[in-house]
């Protein structure tokens, strides 16, 4: 199919909380990529902490407006997160057509030409992700604008339902998610795996979402470590096995420890083999703290010497007897260094929606061992850029042994180069931006999406929104 005629578009992004998570990384990469293609991009969000966001937001590369954050808090006594998130998004949506106060702290990027913040003209396309609740409202407010919804994963599958009342409480939210999602002009997902789950979760939506993969920066800026490491330290040993994940149970980091423990002790010590478990850790998060403690106890049970380091400097002075190193909340510079030095990346989660870490490893010419489910099935090529195995410790240990003691350095290098070529070819920021541009141009050419309201739908929608508010007030009182 011939590429569509290029024209510069006015594109808005609507995102709930512009922090530093995976969804936020995708939004920032998509916005920057489209901006570099010549489109005018503006991001609207209900929250953006300039000390806790990506550099492109901090340095003004992107124009970001914070709105819809003055009436509804993010939660009520650490409850009702989804209700508050929906109401905050609706509030944000309603402020788009009104004149916001001239609050410099609520805006990043180039200042508007008019200091009174005049009303913005309707955009060509609105890109919205995570929450779909405001899509019907957006279609009413901007009838000529096309609405694109990017589904990272169905929200209805991410909420715990450990009690019948919790299931009952979620019913109206689930209905609203399905209804509002169906009213977008175009649906995108981050992987074929997510598309299959989407189809199972929203049986009433006839259209099939398209896949636009997340990306990594194939031209990352150079990073430097805080200090030059000594020649002899655990972070530069030749046989490093690396896992990078948040310290959460669903990431199944224990699989890496169990598999590592099956390697012969004499071989491990003779070859200076170490297992490094790095990733996101928030001491205020009870699950992070408890899971880290459980993993250290597992090491004790398996007879593995371990050490926990909270900064780069402390990791340089560990005794040689340490087998497993826990690195908590590593900076980007250390993450890049570890990825470039590791012999093998261990990606332990099952049914991961997509998984960006395997791409980062392959970009660093490091082979990947991942669980054979979810997103890694679409990123890791068996036997060429890494291996895909069930979460069985014996099978994982066999691959570790092969990589550490049986494959030559040249074989590892060739596999790593294939991985890097694959990432640069299929998962670059430039390719994602061009894919989004093609989708948006097609949306503007065709009459896509379902009619906004069918018979009785408006009344049902109003009833659901009022019911959500009433339920939240009742539960709170």
C-alpha cells in the first residue's frame, strides 16, 4: 500500500499521570517521535511532578499542560483509586474547552503566544491511553476530531477482586470501560498477546485493534558512571547473569535464583559467575520490601551468599564470596553499564503484556532468556537473539550453563549483534512514530469508529456515571 500524503497534524495526548512508568515512556516516545515528524503535539495530564518525570518533559522538549487536578484527589484515604482517576480525567476533559488560569507551574515547554491562555482550536487527533472513560465526552466536545485509544492492557484485569463486594463494586467500572473504549475511532494495542486478551475481555467490541509496538531509543544519549570502577569488582566480572525487574511477586524473580542455584558451585566460583538482581524498589511499597526480604531468605535456604546494595559505590566493594547481588532502584547510567556487561539477561515474568527490558538488552548486544509467554514471544527470536523457555528452573539452568560454559565469546557476540539489528529494525522510536502517523492519517481519511450513541445509550451512560459517584460516596460514608 502506498504511503498516504503527509500533512502536519495538531495532536493532543491525554494521560492520567505523567510519571516515569512504562506507559509514560511510550507516551513520551510517541509524542517526541510525532513532533520530530513535523506535527504539533500537546500533552494534557492530571499530574506531572517535574522532579519525577522523563527528561523530555523536564527540559521543555514537549509541551505539557496539567489540568483537572483541582477538584478530585487521586484517592480517598488510599481507596477509590479508579473512581477518582475517572472523575479526574472527566474534569481534565471538560477543562480542555475552557480558559485555564495562567499558572506557569502547571505547564512545561514553550509558553503560549497569548499570556491569557486562549482556548485551543480543536485538534485533528486525540491520543488517549490507560483510561477510556472520557472518550464519549471528547466526541461530543470535538465532533470533528478523531479519537485514538491505546490499550496497554484491559484495566478490568488489573484490579484485585478478592471479595464478592469488590467484584460487585467493579461491575459499573467494567461496563464503562468497555462502552467508552468502543467509542474511539481507532484502537491500538502494544502486542499481539494484548490483542488476544483484549478480544477475550471485550466481546462486545467488534473491531480488531491494531498492534503498534512500544519502542526503545536506538540512539541513546551517552551515560557515565558516578566514578570509574576499579579493575576488580563484581559489576565487571565476565560472567554476569542479570535480571532487571520491579521487586513484585508477579515478576517471579525467584525463578532466576532457583535456576542459578542449580549451577555447580565449583564452576560458578572458578568462573567468577554472579547473579545480579536489579530493578525498581520503593521502600514505602510494602510489596517491594517484603518480596525483597523473601528473596534474600530464599538465597539463605539455597546456600547462596547475597548482598544488597542501595547505591553504585557500595556495590564495588563486595567480598568475592557473594553469589547474588541485589541492586535497588539503579540509575540509568548503571542500568546501561550492566546491560552492556552481562553475559545473559534473565526475563522471568510470565504473560507480560509486552516487556521493554528484553529490547534494551538486545540493543546492548546481550542475549535474552525469557519465559515463553506474553510479549517476549514477539520480541525474542528463539536461537537467534535468545531463548524462550517455560518457567522451569531446570530448563533455565541448562540455558545458563550453555551460555556461561559452552558457548564461545564469538558465538555470544554474533547472537548479540542479531538482537541489536532486530531492535533497530523493528522497535525504533522512528518506526513507532511513522506507524502512528499512518494510522492517524488513515483515520482522517476514513469514517472509522462506531456511532457515538445508540438507542438508550446516553441514558445508560449518565446512569452509570451517577451510579459510580453514588457508590463511591456510599462506600466512603
